């Protein structure tokens, strides 16, 4: 009998070893760990309310355990994954795999970190668990896209498989048990895209819950519980239920040779990835032209269909709804000449100059650009001035995309900016050095830097 694709993925995860990883894959795993931890720490500055919820939720279920809550105490690994996933996603600055449309770091890093710490493993094992989680999450995501994204939040749903795979590898589950773990992942996967207009907290709870679900799947497996043996391929399984046009072959094509973690991108702007090409085009116009934002007659964003259907709301009620609004991001970029965390604070998203320009911004589907998605994330911004001038710029790959990547220096600068004011400078540099040498670092010393005592400046 032919082996199921679920089993093939499970065998890959269970058999993956550090020596199987090419040097660029190891380096990328360190990059995703660095970026995710920086994003988590930024939550204590940029969304203190949500950071407080994230660190408190683990305590509400019972304090104590083997795994570290970033900026908090210790907890059961499932609860640590829940808290840390919320933190990493809180400021919407976490990484993205564009073809799977998953913020992979916010689900895989918490599960891998919590399970590795709980099983007293090493930094070397953490890196292997991270790679296993990235490969599974992204492949499941690509297999159900694009129809999946109509209603389902890919980070929550497909990400659950990544957190389960990372936990299974960190706990050294066998191939058979990993298959069971993935079965539990698929039957727990959930998370709806209803937050796009409201910008509510469910967006960040989703990756936290996906991380929790993945750890729970591994623990259930260890306890001897059973799950469907082919959760992905069963006629009533995940691919059939979660996609109108599933692509099962994507699950295993090139597995172990074509590393999807290398296709992961890092955000230079703390907003939805769909806004990054429009932001880049808007900032390019600002840098080239003498432009008075008050003299703008209209702004058109020509782009792919998903931006129009999912991210074109102008109802900006809070910081997260601003991050999810491509028209707002473009208006703020044209007025301020930058997009940083400052643009998502109340003084900016309630600013009258920004709101006046926001009223003039429209998103349209470009028939030439739309078919380029998701290989490219194209956008053309056209600014019409009151004096009749028409200014435009086109971006096909936003900054941070694998085709237009952040340099190591830029990624490390982002990390330092994220943790500034949360960690002492000497602790920041110590943590960065540990991540860069993760395969040989003292894992206990590394974990201690992430907790409440390591983040000396945390005030939630």
C-alpha cells in the first residue's frame, strides 16, 4: 500500500538531524529565532495591554513549569507557547512565508522553544526543531492556498501543523508518533479572518493558540492517544476540508532538498505584508519628489485582488486595524515619509492630515499585476497632485522579500530597535551572540535571558 503524504512528512520530521541541514538553512533558522524574539520583546513597548494579557494568561492556568514565558515566569510548555505566540505577533512585525501566507515564527518558534526547554535539549536541537516546523507549516499552507485564505487565518490553521512538527522533533518522537501528532494538529486547526476590519486581539491569539495546539498534540501522543493516520489526505481530512483546490504534491515535492525556510521574508515595516510594496512605492515617491501631502488630489494603489478583498478598509479604530489597512499605511507613508512603530500609535492614526489623505486613497485590482501574486507582491502607487502632476512608483518585491532581502546588518538593527528599552544593552548583545552561536551555546543561560529577570525594563 502506498505510503500517505502525512506519513512522509512525519518521517522527514522524525529523521531530520542537524548534520542534514545546509549552512544557509542553519543561518536562516538563527535569523528567524532572532527576529521572533525581537518581535516578542517589542510587544512590551508597542502593545503593553496585549503583552500583559500574554504574560498573565499562562499564570491564570497555573504558574510553574519547565518552559520560559518571554518577559514572564515559567509555565507548562503548551502555555508558554500560547503566551509567546501572542507576544511575537502583537506588534505585527513578525516574519512571513509569502506563498503559504503564514507568520511562521509566531507559531513555530514558541512551540520549538518551549518543547526544547521542557525536554532539556540543546540549542542544536532547537535549530533542528525550528527547521522541521518551518518546512511542515509552509508546505501545508501552500497545499491549501489560495482558496483557504478566503475565510481561514493561515497562521492559525496551517501554522498548527508547524508547531506540532517542531514539538514532535524537539521531543524526539518516532515517525509513527509524529504522524499521530500531525493528526491531532489537523483536527485542532482553526482561526477565522474576521479580524481584518476590527483589528481585534484574535489576530494575535491565533498564533498563540496554534502553538499551544501543537504542543498539546505532542503531549497527547506521548500519553498514548490516537489520531487519524492520514489527517492530510483522508477524504474528510484537512486538504479536503480546508481548500477548494488542494495541491497535495506540494507537501513533499523537494522535501529535504528545497528548503522552504529559505523563502521566508522579514518585515522592515510593522504592518500587514500586503502593505509593504505600497509603502515602498509611496516612500520612493516621497524620496524623489518635492511633495506637499496637502496638495495631493488622489492616490490610487493598483495591486493584486487579495489586497482589495482583505486589506482595503479605511476604518482605522486602533493600532492593529491601522496595521491591517493598506490605504492607511500609504497615507501615513506619504504624510510622514516613514513607516515605523510610531505610525501605529494613536497620535498618528487620529492625525487629521493623515485622515484627510486617507479619504483620497483607493485600492484597485490591476489585471496585469494581480496574476503575479503570490510569486510577487506587486503594487503600483499613483499620486495625482492638484497641479496636475502624476507621480508613480511600482514595486514587485517588497523590501524583506527573499528576492529583495534585509541584510544581516539590517535584520540585527531591527532586533536591536525592537528590544531597545526592554533589555539592557549588554543583555541585548549577549542574547544576539548566543543566537548566532546557538548550536554550541549554554541553553539554560540563553533561556534565562528571555524571562522576567532577563528583561529588566519590562513594565506591563
